[in-house]
């Protein structure tokens, strides 16, 4: 067993962790140390099977996609076009720089393609190019540039914040503040209905809520109501507690009458509960579909998600970890708590059916060929299929009885385990051919690939930072996604101690993957 893949794998992970945690004046190699150890191990014959690479990649990308799903679709709506244009510019710059230098030096198109695909570490692009022209020189050049491309992109992501003197903690705070600013603060106010129109005729609670886009969760009235009646009629002189944005509350005030002090005591049996969504009964369900809320006369007045307060609406899908502010009768306290969960420890640590099904669906999607005029047939590939599937499932939350979301601890474990296995496998497989490729082809292709890569990354980083004034977390995710570089994303997430770079990574990855494949094929047809 000493000469088995399993032994090599955990030996590399152990030494990689030790080296990565070794600090000199506060600096450490972090996850890049794993790659360096793996390259050295591969050179000396300690090779981990490529099957491990795909296993690690599958669970890492699936976990990233699930976690990024909700934020991905919001990013696509707001910044998707800008981010994807930047990704296109980066890829065109890498391709253009490498092609221009290679043509000047008189290199053949197949060698140019090998350098280009190797610098991006893009196996799908190489495979697509080989379908056009099955020249062994492409694979040789790819294998030669590939390890340097991986190390260069990982180290670039590691050092670029230092080069630009970026305060990562400040960038995280700015990012979170920007996310919060997209959602107006949810406020609570009390109003006394003094509008003379209410003397003539009352109005149903649901109708006023719809007209003002607010939520009425407590009512003080001289009128007698049925306790279990949900849609009460509001009358002149009633006092109501309303939640909503500042603008909507102002609108409500104009419609109903004067504001009452916030410390007003309602004479009812209602209580405010702050509960964490951890129950599989409601995860992934829309608020309007949770019928038990009406049975318990419960009203969700605010949802806190990822540190942001959101005003709830009927079609809002509840996610694992959402914090709900619920107003409900005291007598239903146990029932409401049981319905929502409020105990993350009781959430299943890992439900393997959704995980295995999601990855299977992703691999199947990545295997479907899509035909385009001129370009030909393109597949999303192993990574692309799993990522897109995970993004969609993460956004849906659940399908019927199957809940796709995982607990934070399970997600972290999958991502960490996946990235360690992946880095060990790609490093050892690249390391075994490294010196041989250098002896056969010299260093020129490596110099071309590295120059095209680093020069383009620097130009786009400078443009994004100083012209577009982009947050550095978005820039790191953009660069990693544009190059379809999972190791770079791993470094970005570890460096920032957050998953924020994953959002912009996921936003540009699908288009970048397809574009890299198209460019690799077009190069052989045009050059």
C-alpha cells in the first residue's frame, strides 16, 4: 500500500499543508504549496491517478455551484453583461498576445494552440483543438506549458493584492456594504387609522398590504374579530404595526393616518420570534406555499440573508440559514419553532442522494453536444455541466421532496476535500512530464505562454481596479472564471477567507469555457 495512489495522495496533502502553513513575516504559500509539493512528487514518480482529479473536481465544483446559485442569478441580472465582456476581453488579449509573439517567431498554428490551451490549463480546449487536427505537438506543448500556467495563475491571484496594496478585510466590508445597499432597510412603524374614508367603509388587511407593499402583523381594534380570522377588516381608530421599506411606510402613512410611537404596547397574545431556517419542511419553498403559517396565524415580517435584511414577499424562496422575524401567537411558539427549525445542528450533515444525483445530472449535461454554424459541435465539458447544474439546483433549493441545499459544514468539507484531491492529482500528473517537455522544446513556449498570461491579467486587473473601480473580490473571481481556473478560485477563496469571489467566477465561467473552446478551434482554421 506504500506505493498506492491513496498513500501518495495523503502524503502530498500532509506535506502540502505543512508547507502551506509555514509563515515568514506573516506570508505563507497557502494552497499553492500543495501544487508545488505535487509537482515535485510527480517528477519523482509519485503520481496520483487522474480519476482522483475528476472526483475532487466534481465535489468541489458542485459545492461551489450550490453555494453560489442564489447570488449567481442576482449577479447575472445586475452585472452579468459587464463581467462577461471583461472575460471576453481577457481571453482575446491572452490569445492575441500569444499568437502575435508566436507568429513573429515563426511557430506553427498547432504549437500556438498548444501554448494557448496550456497557459489556460484548459483540457476541454485542447480536446476541441485535437478534434480539428490530431497533431501530437499540441499535446506535448500543452503538457509543457500547463504546469507553469497553473502555478502562474495561482501565484498571480496570491500576490496581486500585495502588488496593488489591497486591504482584503476592507474589500470584504465594502463588498458586504454594497450588497446591503441593494436592499432598502426594513423598518417597523405603528399607525393609527385616522383617514376619514375609513369611517365610511373598512378595508381588508390584505388589500392595504397589496396597495402599500407592506406587511401588517399586529392590529389593536375596538372591533371584535374571530381569533383565527387571517384577513381582518381594518376600521377607523384601529392601531396597526406595519413593516416595510421607508418609502412604502411613508405611502402607508399617507393612506391610513398618523404615526404612533414605536413603543406602543399591543394588547394581544402575539410575540416576535427570531428563527433560523433549518427545517427540510420549508427549505426551498415559497412563503406563499407554506400553508402552516396561516394555520398558526404567523406572519414573516423580515428575512435576514447573508447579513442583509430583505422585505419578504409571497414568491420568495426560503433558503437554509435564513433568519426569519416572525410574529405569531404565544400559544403556537413550539409549533412555529418546529416548522422553521431553528437548530442547525439537527440539519442532516450530508444527504448523499441530492449530492450524487446533482453530480450525475451535471456530467450528463456536460456530455450533451451542442452544434453551432461554422464552429461545429461543442460540449460544456465535465466541469461546465456540473457547475451549471449546481447553480440551478442551488437557486431552486428543492424539487419536490428533494432538498438540494447542504449545511454550511457539509459545504465547507466538500469544497476543502475536493480542492485538496484535485490539486494533488493535477500537480503529480503535470510534474511527471515537466523536465522531459523542457528538454525537448526549450523554454521559449513557456516564456510565451507566461508572458501572454501575466501581461493580460495585469492589464485587465489595472483596468478593472482603476478605471471601473471594481471591488477586488470581484476581480479575483472574474480572473479565475475567465481562465476557467479552479485552482485560482481555490486560492482566491482561501486568501479572502470567504466565498465572495465564487459569485463572479460562476457568472463568467460558462461563457469563458465555450469561448476558449471556440478560439482553440478557430486558430487552426484561420491561422
